[in-house]
C-alpha cells in the first residue's frame, strides 16, 4: 500500500504531463478564441459600415449574438455529452467555418443574421466540450493547474485574434476579418479530425437538454442568486463596451487608422500579468470585499475614457505625441483589467454562498449567466448611446450637415462613457445593499436555530 501511495503521489507531482488530448484541446481552443475575438472586435463596425444596419439595429443584433453564446452552452453542452466530444467539435467547427465564411462573403442583412446564428450555435458547443476535456484530462490534484493553462490559452487566443484583426481590417477591409476567422476555425477542425480522439467516458448519465432547461428555470426563480448575477452584470456590461462601443467610438473620433483592436488587448495583457499577484494579495479578504473593490474601480475606468474629451491637444508621453482619446482609452482599459483581477478569483466563491444548501454544484454551473445579462443589456444600450452622442458619419452626410453641425453632433460623445460610469456606480451601490440585506437574513436564520 505504501508503494502504491508513493507512486500515486509521484504521478500527481508531474502536473505538466497531461494526456495528448489535453494539449490538442488547448490548441483547438487557441484557434477558436482567435477566430471569435477577431470577428467580435470588428462586428459592431461590420454591421454598420459593411452590412448597412443602423447603430441601434447593430446594438440589438450584437446583443442577441453575444449573449446567446453564453446561454446556449447549457443546452448544447448537454447534447455534447450525449453524442460525444469528438463529433460535437466536428459539428461545431463546421458550423463556425461556414458561419464566418458566409458572414464575410454574403454581407447582406438577411444572410448576416443566418451566419451569426451558425456562429452562435457552433461557439456554444465548443466551450463546454473543451472545458469538459480539460476536466477529464486531469484529476483533483492537478486540475487547478490544468485550468490555469486553459485560461492562459484563452487569453493568448483573444490577444492574437484581435492583434491580427487590425491589419486585416486596415489592409484588406472589414469583410475580410470574418474570412480570417473562418480560416482559423477550419484549422481547428483539422486538429479535431486528425488528432483529437477522446474516450468520452462518463461516470454518470449525462443531463438531457430538457433537464438543463429545467435547472435554468430553477436558477431564474432564486431571487438571491439572480440578484448577484444582475449586480455583477454591471461590471461586465462596462467591460463589454470594448466590443460594443469602443471600435466605433475611436474610429469616428480619431479616424480609420485608430487601433481599437490593439487598445482592447491591453485588458487581457493586464489580467495575465497581475491576476496571480492580486489573487495572493486579496486571498485573506472576504470575497464580497474583493468583489466590491472591482465594482468600485469599474466606473472609474469609464470616467477615464470620458475624460478624453477634456483634452484639446495631443498628449506627449516619452517624446511621442498621442491622441488624447488613445491615451485615455488605454488607461481606462488597463484599469478594467486591474479591476477584473479582483473580481474573477473570488466571484465563484461568493456566488456559491448564495446558492441553497446542497445545491451549490447545480447553481455554480449557471454562475456565469451574469455575462449573458451584461452583453444583452450593454450592447443594446451602446447602440442607442452611439446613435445619440457619437453617430454614424454616413447618417450625418445623408442629412447634409455642415462642418460645424457635424462637429456639434460629436460634442457630447463622452456622455456615452458617463452613462456606463453610472451603470458601474449603480452596481456598486446595489452590492452594498445586497450585502447588508443578505447578512441580516443569514443572521436571522442562524438566530432561529
């Protein structure tokens, strides 16, 4: 028995020696994230500048697309468990490859909606399948490191996808960005077809899609858990403006050579650099305190972005002259990444305490629904705010406005960011109220025991 235990311990120490499918799955995830974020950062511009939707219409379309990618996995994940991970990924990347390709090749209003639906369904299959592979490829002793590798790959894919999207957009055109994403999706499909051979062994019967929907309804009926989801959605609604508002805002205010793709990359860079030391720093704090810090910081990031309107001249940094919007956007995005480092490590821990006793596992499977609500509301609000304060230049040209009238139309562009700062303040205040009320309820419950 001693020798067997020693062998098990020795095997557990070799935490970098994961099965081949683990590394293949991470390679697949890298291509999928590069494809997704490459198109996602350009989508708002694509819908208005190439397809011809208004800002408001683009906001609604982007909201449904972005939010349902976070809602559908609860159903598609159940289906993937039943048909097997390999076949699920083949189906997913066929849908993604075709979806991205048709998005770029047929940019008409009706065709684009169908293409986005294909991407949404395909993308919803990938995440639960890849995370399931990571979980099955590791044991309880090395699973934390396995997922840390996975999330590092996610950030690398996000970073590389947006980095490549910038030269594709400026050198070839917006319609070529989805074609680049299609190529990345088909490369992932090649990896799956030739190298990904999971065992698909389940220790228990997989949930059906109907069971997943039933459980989702159970979560929606829990007021305490839903309140936390909606409060933290305020954080992600602001961060979602990296994709909903930022691309249009900087290109309309700075010019077509601006680099919203590269500005947005500051966020994952800060997270990768700081999440580990900040996690160590706050590990002795109460989870709600760490979350509170993040919600206090996030409206400040929106204010920094809004303050770009206070500068009339370029800002000189280390001898380089930079547009004030560029400087303030980068600073605001960096602060968002810093704030995320306080939220992400402690959110799941705090959310688990809001679930009914004995049902923590069920509820934690739905803890990231806050992003669904954030994307749904944040993108819709973005469309209306852009239309009001930073309108489409084509709309102004069609109205025959003079140069002075056009300048006046953009005079209040920073109001967009002030509005989202207000969303952040509301989320912070709501968290304080939530903490006060839930602690009183818990104290009253303990007093009755």
